[in-house]
């Protein structure tokens, strides 16, 4: 998307980084706005959860990095020093 590319380039930050210690690939999320939530009947015809409504605009004011892939528990443990356990 050309607009997304311009937004990423305007930050002056690399669009992708690799944590050399843990090998986790991170992608840049630039500042901007996006629509969150949905209508009672979602785009794919499924019912949208009550806590997903109403559709509203979200503003991201500062760029940040987010993992490109889900983490495995062993990766979380390595970075965070253990896995939080839910109380029984």
C-alpha cells in the first residue's frame, strides 16, 4: 500500500528489525489511524461480539514495533524469564 509505505518512511525508522539475541522479527507500526470494531453483523456474516462494537477510530501517535509472528512459549520464557500462570 503506497500510503502505508510513505507513513513508514516518514518515521525514519527501519520497517523491519531482528532481535539478534532471541531471533524475533519485529515490524514497524507507524503513527496513524485505523477503524476498530464492527457492525452487529460482521463483514464475513458472523455476529460481532458486543465488546467489539461500535466501530470507532483509533489513533496511534507514536511508532512501535510488533512481532511478525506469534511467540512460542519457550521464546516468551527466554525473554521474560518465565511464563505467567493463571491462578487455579
